[in-house]
C-alpha cells in the first residue's frame, strides 16, 4: 500500500507539490488526472527519487516503509516502477543487456535467484511477443531510434520483467495511436493482481476506457482537488479542468 | 632552470653514458649527437605544452639486463604468433611463432641481426635517442598477396624488477601488395618502479595491403611511455588502428599517417580510461597526400580522479588531394571534478575539392540516463560503469570481435577496479 501524507516538493527551489494526500491500497488502480503544470510528472519523479526533486515536508510510505529515505535503485528493488513519459535513450547499451542487468539487480536485492541467460532470453521472447515488439528491438541500443510507440512498449516490457508491486505510469498514453494504446492497456490489465497496484497519470479520459481505474483523483496546483469513482473522468471530460480548479 | 627554450639538451646527457659498445657503435654515436643537438622537448614546444618530461631527470636510468628473467606472460589472444619482451628485451623462451606464408617473417631484432637503421632527416630527438640506445624490438614482414594465418601479438611486460630502467624498442612492419595482417601490441606494467620507455615504429603498407593494429596500454604508476609511429599507406591500402589506454604515469603516443596514394584509407580510434594523476596524450597527424584518400578518427576519453589528457589531432590535405575526405571526433567524459582534457583539433587544407570535419565535446555523465538506469534497479556504481563502457564502445565499432571481446573484458575489469 502507498500512503502519501501532506507531501510538499520543490524543483529548482520552486514549490510544485503543495500538500498532497493520497492512499493507494494493494491491488487497486488509481488514476491521477490534471491540467498541464499541475504537478503530475513532479509527483512521479518524487516517488521514484529523481535527484533535484526536493521534498520539503510530508511523508511517503510504501508498505509502511519510508520511501523517501531510499535511493532510486532501492525503491525499484522494493517494488516501485515508473514508466517514463519520455523514456531515455542510452546509446551503446543493448536493450537485452539493460533488461537483464535490471531484472537481476532487483531479483538479487529481493533475495531471489538471478535469471540464467537462457531462461531470461525465453522470458523476453514471450513478453515481446505479447507486446507486439520485434525481436530486433532487443538487440538495438536502449530506446535509440525507437518511435514514440516503441519506447512506450519498451517501458511496458521493463515493467513486465521487473514485476513491481507499485507501477506508476506517467502519461504513458501520450503520443500513442489507438492500436499502441490498446497494447499498453492490455499489458497493464494482464498484470493487475491483488498484490500489485497502479498509479496511472494521464491528461485524457481515453486511456481510462481501456484501463478502468478503481478511483480517480484530480490534481491541480499541487494538491488533490477531488477524488471519486471512474465516473469522475466523464464529468471531467464534459466540464473541463477549470470547474475543478476554481471550485477548490 | 626556467629558460624559455623549446628543447633541453642537459636532460639527455645522462643517457650518453649508456651507449652500447657493439657493432653499431658508430651509428649509435652519430644518432646520440643528433639527439643531443635537438634536446628533449620542453613545455615551451607547442606540441608539448601540457606535458612535462622533467620527471625523467629524477632518476638514473640504466639499460635492462640480460634476457630470460620472465617465466610466463599472460596472453591477450588465445591463438596468435607471439613475441614477449621484458623491459624491452625479447624473451626467446616465450616466443611462439608458427609457420608463416611465403616471404613473411616475424622475429625479434636481436634474432634478426639488424643493420644500423638510417636516421631520417626530420627525425625527432626521441627517434635519435632510440637509435642510439635501442637493443631490441620486433620486425614483421608479410609477403605480397599473403594473409597471416593468425594475429601477431607483441607482449611488452615492464617494471617487474625494481630500479630505474630505460628501454628503447623498435618496431618495423612491412606488408607487401595485397597482404593482410592483424597486429596486437599489449604493454603492461607489473610494478611501479621507474621506467622510461621510448618506442619507435615504422610501418609500410604496399598497394592494397590492410593492417589492423591494436595497441593496449596499462603501464605501471612509475612509467613514462613515449611512442612515435610513422605509417605510410600506398594505393588502396588501409591502416586501421585502435589505441586503448588504461593507465601509466605518462603515456604519450605520437602517430603520423601518410596516405600516400589514391584510395589509401586510415581509421584511427582511441579509447582512454584514466584515473588518479595519470596522463595519456595522443598526437596524430594524418596527411592526405593523394586524391580519393579517406580518414576517420574517433577518440573517446573517460577521465576519473585528477587524470589528464592532451589530444592534438591534425588532418592535413595537400595540394592535389582531390576528393580527400577526413573526419575527426574527440569526445571526453570528465568523471572527476579535477580531471582535465586539452584538445586541439586542427585542419590544414591546401586543396579546394575536399571534405573535412572535426568536432570536440566534453561533459559529465548524463544525469537523465543515470536516473533512468537507477530507477530500473541498477545500483549507482553499476549504472555509471554501464554508461562509461557504452560511451567508449563507439571506438570498438568496426573491429573484429576476436579483438573487441578481450578488450571489452579489460575495460570492464578496469572500470570495476577504479570505480569511477
């Protein structure tokens, strides 16, 4: 379970998150929707531990443990995964090498046996097939020369291999056509389980047609302005963000 | 002494005592005179602005003693024709040379009974000093139309014993028309005792010949390793070299490649991974002397600690070098806050119809990439190693996996050791 209590965070000295509270129980999918500049991406980076994102007040607990005290790699080992809005290109590192180093790093940290080379290749083949990815993308350098859709599929592949307990999807739908969107949604839905929760950050209601959330939170000005069931997305689509931001 | 002079004659005087009294004595004395006349370069000389040889004066160097001190030497390649040198002296007991094709020879110079090599008119002080003091080295000849069945590996093992030693090895390589060879030089320091190594190499590639020349250096912390290599590339011949520098107090390679006839090609790559107060320099001059000549130079350095590197890379295109095409790139990762790169790319162009480009950048590890890797569970140290290895990997592209696989292993081991 993820618990965020009165979180305040700054980027380059500028306050972005201003007293955010959120509870995400195990096995649930929550969506965070909000206008540009509301703090959506900042929240995802703060949770993942990106250097330069300073928490000035508040607390974040993952399964009761102080998440903010952990290094980014320790958070990953503990089960947190962030699907980046803009996945980073890493020239010179083969995708397979990267995936294997990552999977084995978290497995070892979790007290599991690292994959042997053959078993890992088999696992990758199966997962790439599910995601409609070409095997050739495993040989290429991480995200280098990938289209927007391929990058997002690659994020889903990493998520599948790392088996997180908390996955944060930061605008994973941005830049995707409807087919790619379905592939991403299918990947998330296939991984839904009572032990795994998702925080889906998005601008648009569209993604939530395919990944149906248990709850929706509206983020504006660095705080949660309103929370509700999946019907809140439709209300938002009809009224726009302005109604919710002004109401607060 | 702080005279504003570009050479230092005094610094060479102690070496005059070392002149071997052998059959080449007359030629040696003449070469020594030339060296003394020229003097060791000082930091007032443009090419040595950031590199000081004053440290050499702190030691009383002697020439190495008798051969036979080394029982075994590690290999770079599993299978190769191999010569092993300890402080520049061949170790005949460790020579492994199989049958070679017609007109081909691989031997150490003591076995090959050298004649006195001629001293070039424009020889440097270091070239003259080498001629005066050289004791050993290697000669490789490949017959016209022949391809060597195995790579040639020259193992230079240094600084096993205490005491200050200077070695002045020579390397002579000649490939006949359409001959092909792979040559690996590995220079390894086994200790930190003072060493002054002054290598001189002359390489001639006849029409259509191809030489792949890998140079891997991991010298000891007390070693000054200087090397001058001159390469002549004939029509449609190709010289491809990769210099990998993994340490030493001061390692400086000076490479001159003459693309002498139409269609000649040079590929010059360099990878540097330095730590502490190590310094490694590369000075290259690629002369496009003929039409349709091509050169590509890719140099990448990762500098940790307080390490320093000087790169002076010149592409010259002579009058008449129509359609010559030369590109040069030098990128540096500054891993240590006190690491320094001086880079001076230079184009000298005397013909209109040519293409030439150069670029140099330096910077730190990409923070966004580092965070991305860590967010996937990779510990910081591993993420840094992976990014540094991938940065250097570009210099390995185009070389056979037979060479790049052991290289990758050396780079990984060095990265793990120095934790940059």
